[in-house]
C-alpha cells in the first residue's frame, strides 16, 4: 500500500541534497531531500535505522515558466530496523546478512507541498536487496527518470533487477515505467546477468539487455508509457541457431561423404 506525507515548502530553501543525480537542482528550489527525510523520520520513528542514499531528481520547468527555478524531487533509499529476532532467522543467516534497502520518493505537488510516497518492493525482488539510485533520461523526452538498480549480494545465483520511474513538476507521485529482473537465457540454456543500456530499435526508445551476445529488448510504448518486452526485436537481434543437417537416406552417403569403394554398381540400360 502506498503511503504519503505532506509538508509545506514555502519556508524551505535548498541547502544541498547529496549525491548521485546527473543535474543538480537550482539553489532556490525547495530541498525535497531534506523535507522528505524529515517526513520519513517522523513516519517510521524508531523503525528507521538509517537513510543510506539521497538522490536529487532534477526537473524541467513547467511550460511557459522557464524563468522560474526548476522544481526538484528526491529519492530516499533507507534501511528499516529488522523485525526478525535472531532466533527467527534462517539457519546460517545473521542479523547483518544482506542489505534490506527500501525506497521512498519525495515530490512537490501542484500546491508546492512535498508528498513522500513509500514505494513497495518490486515484484521480481526475492526479498532483501541493495538499491542504487540515479537520475537519467531513459525515454529520450528531455526529462530525467529515476533509475533503481537492485542486487541481493549473492555470488552463485545472483539476483539483479532494474526499475525506472517517471516524475514531473506538480505531480505528487512517480509512475513506474519498467520493473524486470536483469537476466537473459542463452541458446545453451544458461541464465546469466547481463549489462543494460538504452538505445533506439526501429525508431523506438529501448532498454537493451546484453548477456555476452544474447539480448533481451524492451521497447517504449507511448500509449501505456511503459517499456514492454519486444519479442520481434529480440528475435531479430539474437544470433540465429545453426540449422541441423537433414538425416541421411538409408543406403546413400551423407552430404560431402564419398561412397564406399566396394559399393555395388547398379546395372545401367541404354535405349536403342
């Protein structure tokens, strides 16, 4: 369930949010990181262990308001106090095993009040994950999106995930454009963690997974404003499997194979 908190921003000026964004917010815009973190502390109280990452979310000014300072938002990655007692943990796991990062997004609404939204874990996530946040333009619309990369710290069977959220001036909640595990399956049946990048496929903006030459492609649908798996683009990008040779006909040599020396010669007939 999404939970929100509000606080007026009229008397709050930017003093610096901390790192990670590609473009720093204007110095006269409200400090969404500071206000959002204060709201998070009030909402969670003693259940908040620490805020581990504050990522400013720069925005373009609304149309016709280029002279005004651009608004900004903030993505807060935090760690709650664990609810499990040591006796309740799985065998071999300690209280410090694996990060348990959660996400909250602070954005200003049309009235200038900050709205803190607590984001549910992604559907592909296996449980405890570490989050890394950044702001970059994924759909090539000139406005940055919030990119969240997930990892569970495992070595033998690692989980990696990718989420993308869109946000805009005066809109109090971010909208999820993409949420998928980072994995591809090779022609040999191996599941591996790929690298990812953005690009264009057939004129469409795309998120491209590349796992050592095996690809999965997700293209942007302007109608739903989400990235969805593009089966045709993926099939066109991936190498085609080699065709298996046809089985030889009984009694005849396989293609490229010479007939045996002692092969029985068939009688021939000539027409008169």
